[in-house]
C-alpha cells in the first residue's frame, strides 16, 4: 500500500502539471490583450516573469478569497505592487470571473476600465499601483488589520527594480518589527529594468541577508518552474509560523516564459506576425502540458490511486477545466469551462463614526487651548468606534492622535517612526478596509508621490461607484491627513520644517480637501464634520501653539464655507485670513476700530467661492492675509478669472510669505519675529491697512 506521504507527493506533481496548463492559458490571454490593446502594447517583460508567482498564488489553493464579494471582511488579500504586470493580473481576474473577458479588449484606451496599471476601477482590485514601491506598504497595512480582526493572510508581488524605492524598505523594517507573520511578499527577481532590461542598475548581492536583517523569513526559489514557488507558498500558508513575515525571492529572467527574445523587453508594441508566432508556440506548449497531465493521470488510474485521481479532478474543476477520459483509448481531455462573472456589487458601507456627542470637550469662549489636546480629547470619544485608526510618524506630540486613540485601543494607534511614506500607506490600507483613518506629521513632510497615487485610487473608486460597478456607496476612502505646525507655527525650527508652501503645492492634487483651522472650537467642528463619514481625503492643517476660542459652542463646520468673525454695517475694508493669521487680523481690526476705521474680517478655513466673488463685487478693498505662500490668494485669482469677463485688480491686495520678491523658504525665528518680518503681525497689518485706505 502506498504511503500517505507518497500520495501527497503524487498529488503535488499533478497540481504542478495543472498549473502549467493554466500558465499557458494566462500567457495566451496576455498576448490577446496586446493584440487588441489600443496601442497593441503591454509591459510584456515584467508581466511574463510575474506569471508563475501569480498563478501559484491564485490557483494553488493558498489564497482564501471571495470572488463574488472582494470587499467582504476577513478574506485573504493580494496586492500587485509591481503594477506593470497588470496584464497578468487582468488575465487571471477574467479567468476567475471578477469581470467578463471582453474587458481584455481595447485595454489602455480612454473607454476601457483596464488601464496600463491596475486600480479600483477594475473589479476586485483594491488600490492603484505602479512601479513605485508602494503597494507592498499597503499590503503591510492590510496584514496589520488581518492580525487584529480575522487573522487573514496578505500576499503581495513586488519587482526587484521596485526594491530600489525607499518606501519598500520603510515597509520591510516596520513589518519585521510588527512581526507580521501573516504577510507574504513575493519578489519577482527577474534581474532587469526599463532602461536596461537585462540587468538591474543596482544589483542585490545580499538581498536575502537584507530581508533577514530586518526580521524576515526568506525563501529563495527558482521561479522558472512551479514546484519551488508552490512549495514556498505552502510553507508560508500551512507551515509553522514564528512571528516573521515571509519573503519568497522568485529568481527568474525578464520575459520568462516567452519564446522570442523580443518578449524580454519592458513595454513594447508587438507586431501581428510576432504575436501569431508566439501564440502558435504557446498553443503547442499548452497541448504538451495537457498530454503530460493525461499520461500522469492515466498512470495514477492504473495504479488504482482513485483518491489522488479524485483530488486532481477537483483541482482541475477549481482551475476551470472540464475533465473526461475514455477507458479504451485512455485519452484525457481538458477543456476550459465557460467563465461566468461572479463578482457582484458590494453592500453599502456605513462610514459614520458612532460617538457620544455629550462626551466631547466643552470649550470656553476666550480660553486658550492647544490644538493637539483638542484632538486628543475628541479621539478619546471617537475611538470607541473601532472604525477609527490613527498612524503617526514620530510626531504624535503635535497631533494628539496616538494619545487619544491609544487611550481607547493602542492596537489602533500606530506610530511608524520617521517613515512618512509608510505612515501614509498603512493609513490607506485601513481606509480601503472601511476605516475612518487619521494620519499625522508636519506639513512639509507628507510624500507628494504617495499622496498622488492614493488620490488616483480614490478617484477610481468614485468612478466604479458612479458606474454602478462592483463598489457601492461608502466604498471610497476616509483618510484625514492632520498636517501639524502649519504656517509660521514651527518658529525656530527653520526652513525644512516650515509649512508655508504645502497648501499651495498640494492644491494641484485632485480630490484633496484642504482645510486650514484657526479657532479650537472651529477645529472641534471640523473633527465632527469628518466623523460624518464619506469625506474622502482631507488635508487638515492645524496650529501647534495654543489659540483662543472665538466661535460659540454651537459652531458647525461646512466645507467650502467661510465665517465672518468681525463685521460692521459699512466696512471700509475686508481682510480674509485662515489659521493663525485670523487672530492677527482681529488684532489689526481692533486697532483700526479705535481709529474709527471699520474692518470686516473673514475666516476662510476652506475656499468659499461665493464669498470671494461677493467681496470682489462689494467695491471695497480686499486684503488676503496669510501666513503661507498665498493659498487663498491663488484661489481668489482662479475664482475671479473663471467667473468674471473682466477683472479689476485695483482693490485686490495680498500679504503673505511671498512678499514682493521671489519665492523663498522661511528662516528660523520666533513667531513674533517672523510675523513682524512678513508684515503679518497685528500691528504691521494695521499699518498696512491704513496705508491702503489713505491711497484709496
């Protein structure tokens, strides 16, 4: 009688033979995509070397995922960090039934949901990725969530070229520290890049040792064959775990599995005759694999290993093949079953934070409060809802997030150290899973490249929701970027820490809601507004030093609305400000009031187009006073030119950190010194307003 160990070995061999058939099908599908793409091109080299790792993950039985409901909780997740391999992912997803195979036609066109990189507009894809070393960080965030909730596993495929990106190593360090034993990263170590497809610009002579030094378990395999990759995945999935994340280094070559050396290139358009040639050879390979499997299966039947044969038939069925054999001729047929679309629309997500409003802090009019203390007090209330997660980057003392959320549940109050990109990626992961997520660092420290990609993924989510596709209401992301020490608040830290240009720079990012908070009561109102859910990506600039309460306790924040904090029946001049400058503007208004000059002061935490237009049409002078490079001023100009046929600039004035000279960064100094130097202190602004009125 054959032993159980021998039977398992026979079953494993049969599975590998089935995966080889699936391999040919996926490669043929990739060529089909290329033939019918809008530019007859795909990233063929990296997509080809990714086939064996990805087919192994999706078809070997290690991935416990729900094709019908990809957003359902507590299922295994896969992230394609090397987004250039999107063709392979799309071929697999069409084969599994995430979407119809018609999606594979006309890819990369403006009318297609299959882009040159993957994103959530494509059913089953959780985030937008490209070759930027970021998907692996989001996978790490998923793994942290997986350990907290349902103990699900997370897989990611990255490329060796991508390993040159800094965020990869921020992830490697933190994942090892957090002992994410449910995280498995496969490195497509194909040895090539874009400019030189045959070699890496920076070869990894000690790649395994590098991962090991940060507390990872390393498995190196020959990824030109299936058995090594599958065995490594089984070791991760079913073997003993010891607290270490796992990396499987898949050694291959760029274009692995293709015939023509043309397939080794990075991204190419493939001529029809070469596609014909490649498809013909792949079809022959597929038939050879089917023949090999048939012969192997017949041998098992002859040896009366019916239980092994039955298991292989079940595997074949799960891989989408119809099995049949004739007793006389002993011939075996494997045909692809028709694929039906299995993915259905996700249920609506409830995004509102549940909290006891009576437990929120009561702020006294005129009293001074530290903004981070207001956030800490609010988070102690909000965090009782387990949707709330915070991530700081070694500056939690300026945000109040870790102290507030950690007071309730320290497992939801993370601190990644000086690794801002990793902070953003972990935050995105929890937001994708439905959390209301808050991340924080100094204003200038947010990573533009990471933020832009997050916004791309958010846009694709909105597009999928609008198209009535696989996502429904509540499946956007709620991610608040608490940007601390805004404007002149960092004082003597100097130029690298000074947040004078962040809002102007980030204003060019789509889908980013920029808010500049002033009064602590206003900040409380903003936090309550965010708690309503479905607010998207919010960039919330807060002060570092204490500020007085100038709003009543019934204040309610509304995005896109401004607030008059000092008015007059017939104002002589209007000052529009935000953040700390609101208080300086009020000082200037009080000084002028003593001289019989009426100043209207408007606090504009977010851009209020209607008020800007109304003030312009008032005919009186308007001064936009800001402790930054002119965020409101730039938007004022844009609003005027979008809405007015002719613009009279005679009564429009700006006082900000740009001044009259070229753009510069801000030198160290006390707040009083800096505000005075830029003409933004109450007294300097008062003098400026008087001079303006005298000229008029």
